[in-house]
RNA sequence: AGGCUCGUGGCGGAAUUGGCAGACGCAGCGGACUUAAAAUCCGCAGAGUUCACCCUCAUCCGGGUUCAAGUCCCGGCGAGCCUACCA
C-alpha cells in the first residue's frame, strides 16, 4: 500500500535518474556551448555577460561542499542571464601546476602529471554531476603545453619591456636600448663607476638593461624555505613561515627572476576606483601597496657621503637626534671595513640580526636591539652632529634602509632612545596646547615648535604647513626632495621546483641570458623520473637533474640566430615559474581557448571582455591580495603592450563565505570529532567520559570527521537539493555552518514542487483547470522578487519566496479533485522557468512533462505584469503614542491627506485617542501612520 | 597595537535601507488522515503575565539623534578577518 502511494514520488532515486538523464541530454545537445563572434550560431545582436569562477586547483581529495557554493551562485546567475537574452560566457578549467601536486607526488611516488590528471578527471566528474552550465568545450589546464606556451609568451613580452616613466607605461626595451646606443649615454655600473654605453662589455650592457626590464634577473634577499626546497614570494610568507605548510623561512641573497610590479604601484592603487569590488578587498590591496607620502632627506656623513632617509614627517627634522640604518645597509659594512678588527661587535651584530630568521624575531619580545656605529651625521636643519646606529627595527627593504630618528614623535624611536639613553627633543606641540610630558611619543599632527634655525623656521605652523615648508627648504638647499614611497616590493617569480612552467631563457658560458624566440615556444617541461627536491643548504632546482635537457645549444633551444650563434653551447634556466603564473591570465584564454596563433584572438577578446572585463568574478577572499593583485598587474602590462583593451580585468568581484561545520568543544577548550559525541535532550555529551560538551563552529577537517562531500549529498538527495540547500543556507558572502538536518527542508520543497505537477500515485500530470487570481498575483511578485534577488546575489531570499509561492499553491489533502488547486499549466510553465536556475534538472523534467517544447534552459524569463504587483487596498499600521494601536485599510493610491482622514475616522483610533486631540499626524504612504498626542 | 567587518528566537537566517522585528527553513508542539506508524496536509510557535483577546518586555550593554532606531551617531563589551617595528 505504502509502496504504491510513493511509486511516483520525487525521491533520491528519481532525482538521480532525472539528473543523469538531463545532464547527458544537455551534453549531447551542446546546450551550454557559447559560440564566439564569427562562429555558427553566434547572435551579435545580444549583449554579452562574462561570469567567472576562480580557477580551481584540483587536489587529490576531490570536492567538498565548500567548492560548489560559489559555482552554484555563478550557475544561477549564468542561467538567469541567458534567459534574459545575454550571450553568456561561463567557462571552467584547471590551475594545475604548483606545489601541492608536486608534494603529493613526492609523497606517493606517482608522477605529478599522473596524479594531477586523475584529480582533474575527478573534479570534472563531480562538477558535471551538479549540472553546471559550463561551456566544457572551452576547458583547459595550465599544464597543457598549448596553454603554458602562451604563459611563457607573456613572460617574454614582459622580459622585452621596461617601464617608461615619461609616458607612464610599458614600452619595448629595444626602444631604450637603441636610445642608449644612439646617444651613447653614460651608464652607472654596479661598482659606482660611470662609463659610456659603447664602452660597456655585453655583460655590463645586459646588467644595465636588467635594471629596467619588467621581467628581470635580480640579486635579491629571498625567502628560502628549506623544507619546501624553494624560495617564496613575500606574499607567501606569513609570520616568518611558509603560507603553505607553516615551515620556517630563512633569508638569503640569490639571483632570481623578478617582476617589476613596483613600477605599477600607483596605477594598481588608482585603478581600484574603477572596479566594483568588496570594500575589504580594496582596503587589503591598498594596504598591501602601502603608499606613503613624505620626503627624502640627505644627511652628510664624513668620509662616506650622503646617507639618505625616507620620512613621512619631514616637519620633525629638527627633532632628529640620531639615525638608524638597517644591519644590511652599506654604511655598516663601510664602518666595519674602515675600523678593521677594532669594531667586530658591529659586524657581529649585523651578522646576528641578518641571519636571524623572521620566526626568531617574532618569538622574541619587542625589546629593541642595536649598536652604535661610532660615526655621526650632520642634521641639515640643526647643524648638529647626531650619532648613527644600526638596529634590526629598520628594514633594508623599505625606503632607503635608513631613518632619521625622532624619538619625541615616533613610538619606535622613542622606545629605542629610552633603551640606549639617546636625547629626545620635542618639536611638535599638541593642538590643544597641552604640555608634552616626555613620558611617551606623540606621533599625531600638531603645531611645530623648537624648529628654528638661521635658514628656516617652522615654529607655529600646523603639521601640513610645516611639512610643506620643510620640503620647500630642503629642495632649495639641495638637501632633499618630496618623495612617495610604496610598501609593495618587486615580485619574486622563480621557484626551485619541478612542477611549473619552464622559463623560455638560456644562459651562455659568460652567464649572459638569452630569450627563446616566440616561434620556438613552448619550452616543454621535460619528463623527470626523479623530481624530488634536492636537500641542501643552497637552493638546487630539480630540473638541474635533466642534464640532457639543460645542456643544449642556442639553435636547439630556439634562440634567435642574430642574438647568438646557433652552435653556441648554452644551459637552460632550471628554475620554474610559481603556481600563480597560470592564473594570471586564464580569464583571457577562455575567450578563445583553441587559438594556435595568438594567446587570445582579438575579436573574441574584444567581444567577451568588452569595456569592463569580466562582468562577475566569484571566489574566496583568500585571494584578495595575491592572485587578484598579480592578475591585475599582468593585465596592465598587457594593456600597455597593446594586447588587452580594458584597464582592469575584473569589473565586479564577490567573495563567497566559507562553509564551516560543527565540532564539539570540551570545557578546557579542546575540540572533539563529531563521532565522539552523542546528543541527548538537546545537550551533547562526550561518549568516552559522559561529560557535557558544547557544539561549536569549526572548519571542515578530516581530524574532526566533519567533512561533507557533494557526492554524499547527491547520493542521498540529488544535485538539485544540494544546490538549493547551499544557496538557502544564508547570504552568499557569509560563512555559515553546514547542518545536515536542514537539508530535508529544501528537499521537501522540491517534493512539493513535484506534487504540484505530478500525481504521485499514477505519475500523470495534474494541473489546475484555471489559475487562481490570488496565486497569479503572487506568481508575478515571485518572478519579480527572484529576478531582483538574483541580481543582488541574494539567493536565500529568492528561494524563500519560491517556497512561499509553492506553499500557497499546494493542494490540501482533503481536496477531492486535484484540478481544483495547484497551478494552471501556464502558471506552472512560468514558475518552472524561475525555478530552473536553482534546480535545473527538476525544472527541465517537469517542463517536458507538462508538454513544453524545447529546453527550459532556453526559455525567456517570464514577463512581470506591473499592475499585478500592487494591491487595490493596503493595510497600514497606525501608531498612537509610539505603539501600534490600530490598522486601517486604505486604497493603495491614497495620498497622505486622504489616509489621515481615514485614520482619524477609524473607531479603534478614536478609542485609543480617548478624546485627546492629535498634535500631529505623520503619514508615510504605503508604510505606516504615526499619530502624536 | 592598528585597520576592516559583524553581534537579531533553541538553530540557520529575514526585515524594501530609518517605518508593523523575527519572512522562509530546521528542530519543537497540536490536529486531520491511518488499526498503527511513516509520509502528507492543516494549525501553533520571541520571552513574560493563569490560555485565546489584552498588556508588559525584547535585535550584545550604556547613552544620544528622531514623530519613529535592529538600521544613524558616541562610548563599552564580544567575535571574525587582515596587517603586524613599513619610518
């Protein structure tokens, strides 16, 4: 009996059957194919919409339920935009080079090419099972040589370019080179000598040009991580440990490929104003770029020359009572060399602090350390001799690696001055006239004081005016200038790893580098059997093991014969590019992924990127700085080089929140796995001890046994339910806990939708004979609200309104004739087209069953009748003395005075007024009425 | 230490941006159907006062602006994220 009743019910088995069948059908029909301009089926009359998910990194573990959150959101928007008449580009592919795959390979002994491919296949299978309308014909992976060929090509473009300050954009380096040659300019060599360009050796010329290239070989202090066997970018080091794995990071000097991202600092900052991005992300990038305005001031040091500092407070120059240079500063070396063995303590200190890893620095207290160099500088304002110290609180990498210390108005300098008993002089007074006690530093703006000399006086000026006057004086006296400084550093782009893009570059025996010609790309990654990192004190890239590949000739490698004789023996670059490389431009390749002649065809790019780039980009906020800054930088380089046509790549950005899970916490704060706990009358207890524990929100992790995978949920409820649940959990941007129990709610909703159209006993279609007027009204409102909510990415409330509609239309059990209730065929049709973006399989199935032609995925968004959105009458609450005391029914078009009349005549209002005359009546049409007594 | 974001029922969350706080869902309770259960359908449901009506209190705490505050302003407490000696 029971079996017969549920024979045609929407259950997991039926969902599975429906979903798999339609997924195959869509694939067969090429339903999600987006033709390019010029392709068959391309409709140029439609506007474009480019919606993109952040590039997934396929891990061996497969998807967990966090992944499909953003993907479902973009899928809903994509389907909605299609039904609104847009040509929608919605691609998917794989970011597949990089550290995790390589480490996994080293652990398992299976080649990364193999593990990566199976991870990709698994990810693709899982995503396809969820019915996302990706144009899979555009799929690619960063490890495809057809793709990384162009990654190398872009790198070469940067290698062949420099930043021209005069035009404020990148230009071909050949231009600079011919300028230097034709004018035969004087070139400053590394040792300080100046010689004519024509008199330079080729090595000297190359070194000079490397000082300008956007992709250049630089000698840098790098973050060397022995555990990972590679160096890391500044962005990949957190608290002195590697972002990935948390291993200690050491600092050492190394010759590495760099990107001159600092040349773009100002534009990267300015153009944040052009994009529609979360405020927090823009703030993070702004902070990371770290622009500060100030001045450069030169202090004379006898015998050494000028010691230049950067300061944001030149107005406090009179208060500079000592100076500090970083332990790596050339002055330190100069002093110890000059004083020979007599001052080994200085060398000792410099070495000690230089070799101290950032971890040690963090671990120790903030107690300042330092040592006096025994030399002094001339304070240009006061004319006083002030001592120079070295201390590790001054960083070589920021500004000039040297500071003027103004202990009265800088907390760090104050602390240092107290520790080493250095003089402190107030030069800024509080605006409110408060007396400076000398107990702490006062870094705030104020009124300059004690700042007078024969040449210049700042006394009495407010900080901004004092700053301006000081800079003017410094410029006039030839002692300094206005300067803008950035926190951003150049981007270290080499990794000592196997699993990455090879650099298209070779070195000859003199150590000079030569580019591989564009026509010879790609430089293929050789297949290595032993790709394990080489353990050593010095970085040793694994590619060095591919000796046959490394040692070659210029001709073999593809170096332009006019640059180097093809027979010349050369060695290939053995470093590889970092994992970020491939994700810097993938959104461009999606526009034209099969192009063999160009990195992206011009017409395809111009169509899909349009004026503003990607229309909607959704991904996690963990990429707020790294990926999003790097991609913007590449885009701007390509813009300057005439390869792309929008200043920014991503017009609108949105971060989905994290999906968390529950775990349990003992009284002492330690966490328990979900299977170590039982629930009893609303309380949780640790099974082993019987002690009460608290339910808390935690990240999904294997150890807590709270990981949920899409495969699990699909098996139990189907993909439509999973999609709907993830979108119904709460606002997309929020992080929210997965609660398995709640899934039943949306599953029941889909079952009610099913029953609206299908008789569960017979499986036949049942619709209302005629559409109910009230339901019709609500249907229009629902269509209207769902559209608005999709546009603002508020999927939870869109679904709530769909549920409300279905609840209203659901037939009561006691209804004898089902065609008395529910939705009419026409209403059902319109309802299914607004349900389709959320639950595409069920919508498609019912669409077919009620006899609609074609696919619901191609149906236009139903028209909303504006007159159906307003009622004839409205119920308004009436507040009297601040409390709602009555409700009145008014015509919806009534104006304020008409409403007031109705309100004052109302019996309840009269009663509540109890004879008092209203002092004032405030009418907010369509909202409420407030009567003041 | 600083910057940003945020604190609403037992739980996830709504609230057209200053206008009836708690939509919708979960969990809970009651009813119908059933021999019974499940499923389904119909209701109830912030807290308090002896139920329904009524009334009082209520959006972390304390002040303020306003006819009106979850929403705006000031102060405090708490949470999360980011930065962390950046001169």
